[in-house]
C-alpha cells in the first residue's frame, strides 16, 4: 500500500494492492514433497526438483494464476522449482501447486530470454586473475573503489558449446592475452572474443547501476555476476535464468546470427536479474512478461547510451548480433528506415510473423493477443514489449506516434531513467502488473521525484496516451480544449457551471451541450442571506479505457491562489466511469456539488474563483499543496488537465431590482497576491457594448501612480471579437499589438462626472479617478501594483443610449500578468429598455 501526502500532510492518493478477508486454511493439506512430485510429473520426462530452491508457501490470486472466468479468489499453494537433467533443453519452470487440492495452478518459465551477440567491445584493459600458472576471467577489481561492504565479482565461464546450465569452467588463457592466439578459430565456440565482451560489458552494467542508481550489483547487496559464454542451451539466443540467477549467451550460427553478447543485450539480461531481485513482473507471460522484457530492453538502452563506440545503435535492440534482419527498433517499431510499415496487424498470425521479420507493434490497439505458450512467445512477451519501450523512448527523445498521431515533447534521458528505476525499486509494480499498472507507476514515480515539474508530468502522461495505454481524464480550460498539455491558461473553464437553482430538464440539456460555455451564473446574496447554490460540471476522457474518480471543487479569492491551504473547499462528487474517448455530463439534478448559503455568507461579496481538480487512482493529479506563487498556480492550470479554473463573483441582490433603467452601477475588487508585489494590468473589453454607451471606470487615485495606458488591437481587424453564448474570448496573444495612449486622454470630464457611483460620497471624489472607456475597444491599463494582502476597489457606471432596443451586451474586465490573463469578470447586461 502506498500513501501519497501533500506538503500540508493531507492525503492526496492511496494506492493499495491489499486483499481483505482471504478465506483460506492456515495449514496445507498437501506437503512440500508431495507438491514437488506433482510438479515433476507434470513437467515430464527428465524433470527434477531444483535443489537450491526450497519449496515455499504462497497465497496466489486468480489473476496471478491466470484462471479465466473466476470471480476474485485466492489459493494457498507451494512454489516449486523444476529443472531438466543435463542433455535436455526444455525450459526450466517455477510451479505453483495448490496446497489444498494438489492441482497444478500454473507454471511460469524460469528463463527470461533476450537477443544479442558479439565481439563488440573496444579497449584493451581486461581484469583477470592468475590461477595455477594460467589466467582466468574473474574480476574482483571493477568494484574495488565502491564504498560498500560486499562488493560484486564478475565470473565469466566458457561453456564451450555445451547446453549445460551448471558448468563453472572459467574462461582461461595461458598468457593473459585474450586474442585467440592471434587467429580466428574455425569453431565459434572456441572464440575468446565472446568471453571478453561478456566480461567487459558486465563491468559496465554493474558500474551503471552503482553510479546511476546507487544499486550494489543486481540485488543491491553485492551479488557476484556469473556469465556463460558459448552456451547452447538456447541456440542463437541469450537469457537470464531466474533459478540459477546467472546469464547465458550462445555463439550464434554465423549465418543469420553473430555472437549473442552486444552491450545492450548484456545490459538487457542483467536487468532481468534486477527485476528478479526486486521481485517484480516475474509472472512471465502476456502483459506482465512483456513488461519484464520492456524494462530489460530499457535497461540495455540506458547502459549502452554511455558507450556509443561499443553500441552505435542503442535504440535498435540486438541490431549488432543480426547478420540478417533487424533488431527491435523502439524509435519506430513498425516501419523500416524508408517509413514503410511492415508490421501486419491483420491477425495474431501476421503479427507473430512480423515479429520474426523484425517489426513490432507501436500502439496498444495492435498488440499481439495470441496463445500463451512457449511456442507463441508466452502470449507476446517479446512482441508487445515495444509498446512500452516506445512510450519511454518518446518521453526521452520526443516524436509523434504513428497510429495516434499524438506528439510528445522530449525531456531527456536523465529524469526518465530515474523514474524507471523508481518504478522498479519501490514496490510500485508486482508480479502480475500489466501495462496499465506500469503507466500509473510511472506517473507516481514522476510525481515523487519531480513533484513540481509539470512539464515532465505532461510528457509522461502524453507518452502513454500516444501509445494507447490507460485513461486520460480532463476538465476543459476552454471550449476548444481537447486535453492536450501544456495547454492554454484560461480562467473561464466552460465545464465548471454554477447555478442558483437546481437544474431542471432544460438546464441539464444545456449542460449536455458541450459547445455551451456560458452557463455559469453569478453567486447572489439576498438581503436576508444567501441561499444554496449548485456546481455542475463535465468530465472528459481522451484515453482508451474507462476511468472514474472524484471532482473536488474549491473557491478562493485571487489573493489566496498561492496558498491552497487557504482555499475554501466547496465539496466533491464521485463521478462514475467515463468511457474511453467519451465524456460524463450530469443527467439528474442531484448530480452536482452543493455550495451552501452559509458558506457563501461566510465568504462575503467580491471576486472569487472556482478551482476544480480531478482526482483518480488511475490518473493522479499533481499535488496542489506545492503551489506557492501565482506562476505555479498558472502552471497547474495550463500544464495539468486535472485542473481547471473558473471566475465567479459573489454579489448582493437588492430587494428591488433596477428594472429597465439603462443606467447600471457595479463594483469588483483586485486582490493583492500573498507574499508578492507584482505589477499587473487591467484590461477593459468593451467590444460588445452598443455604440454610444457611456462607460466610466472609477479607480482609487493612489493606484493611478505610474499607470500606462494602451489600446490592444489585432493587425487585420481593429475590432476582433469571438463571442460564445455571451462570453467574449480575449484577443489572441500572438496577434495583439499595443498602441500607447495618454492616460489623461481617458480622464472623464463634463457630464461623465455625473455618472459617479452612489457608494462614493461627494467628499470622497478627490480620492478617485474617473476614466471614460469608449465602447467597441480593448483598453489595457498596465503597471497596477497591489501590495501584500491589500485590496483595490474598482467601481464603474454604464449608461446605455436611449432606444438601444432589446439585446444582451457583455462588458469584460481581465487581470493580466506577464502577458497572460489570469482573472476575468464578465457582466452580461440584458437590455430591455424601449
């Protein structure tokens, strides 16, 4: 079980694999000897118990046992190691035998195969030792500088073409000159170059894990690494044996396959050992086995990247050992160098044959789903591994997935390899983990190691989305938002919808129209106190699988954006599963979050904002408690599709409405930012106001010091406006041109001064500065400074011309900082005068 805390010690996420109330006998009915006999009989002729592995009792669930069609169920079983006597080249097995019934529940291969060959290493130094007048490849020097108590030694054995897995004959040389005596032997099993490569490359592996991840050998405790050259147990192959805990390399046939020990392959097989010792993904079949292979591939890639001379094509796994054909190209698994697709996804047979020709799936939708047995790659462990590896490649190098067309932004090797090791080493995976589990683990690792780097998180999530793995929930920032991050900063999410009354059928239908972005109403406090209000919302899923979660909604004045602990929580709603590529909208009035009247009364009137956060165990949101300034708040909105922001106002509703009068008075506040003095701009957008409207904005005189005025326009259209059901979108930032204005030209004079707000008494007029803002324009007042925890009142009067006629008109005020709008108040006037 993993519990993720925020900086304020609140729990953000709990991920648990605990199983409750397992109803099993405490003692087995079948003993270990009888269980061994059952396993040996099932394995067939030549099988025997692996003496170095003591039978142990385990609780295994139906998913682990690969029992189809059963409801959640658990079994008490014995784990038995089975090997074959010398001369038999069948796979070694790990058996699980039901300790109550004696039934063989399942077995998994102890041999985890990779690919590779080679006489590939460069350099001359080789650590060996003298032994009885000759020299042997045993290295105790490589790890000698390490500050650890137990240091690994490297043992390289020469199996001389044997298929035995138990030989311990060191590679030897009479004069410590490992060059085949100056001539290439006719028998590949006599070629010392394979022995040299294995010996040297294993030293690269243990140094990589130690220096990059502080891991002392494969098991973290200084395990000696034993590598076998010229072993023909599996011809034209290389593998890690999870019973023997050793690595084996064949000599290759010299026709299609060269020596099976390039650096990326040695790194691959050793990483199988790392997986083994961390006890993850050991159920070696289908997606779990493919995860094992993908992690091993990635380990090989990361190690090989440091030695470009020895392994010039690290992203093409096993390319060096192939005399014909090609290795696993995780940069572009399905296509050749001319961008021609050779992976045939027509059927499982064509997929399997494509793999034999060196072409693999690059998207989850075209994965291999064939038989789960030795002759069919255990359900595609080597076929489907490229889907995971390709996702990680995209994180590192960037690129666009061939199937989805989704682009991914590169973040480089260093953070990604640390995330992968975090996934491997901290219990985020188990022995039945699938691709979806790996995605969640990688996201959690990213959030653990780089909690404030939302660019990294966006890349990780997008990479898995690009290859079709997992859900990707989001709440939109704008009507055009499709869940792509980093996205656009917007304070007007169309999917956070405040209503003064519970939604009726017509309102629910409007909410169901995802093109409608102006359904959010102002919060009103009546003379006798506020009544309950209701927050409705819409949730989208751009991923490939369903997901459910919780929407948590907060309300905050602008001044507390940098201090999430000060936000007021409105409430939360557990929304049901949202289908892949689909959305959820409320279909009943009670599918909402209640904002109580008592809470509204506590907040008081003013300008506020809703913050909506999607929380889901399968799509974790970044930790809101990490927000400490406005820039970080903006990042959480624009760089995480789990977050959205919606401006709102709490206003007093007078007992007697103003009826049809064309003259209106309103006010709002600009709040200081906690701990900051930052200059801002107030943008007044009058593009939708009728011609002839008089708009007078009253600002405190003390705040006018140093203010500069500008007219904001686009080059092609002096008045450019995009209005969706009442809401005006701001001018496109990349097209805006600012034209300076003299502030005194905006000063209101004459009859305009008569439009003074009633709240400003005559003796206070000198403390205010009235500005006349013409309709049909966008005016920007830059250089406004509001100190820590201060408030700046803005009052304005609007007088519409006589005979305007029935229409709606929108007046918008935006707060801007660093050329981005982070606050917006829109007033929609329903003009009904004659």
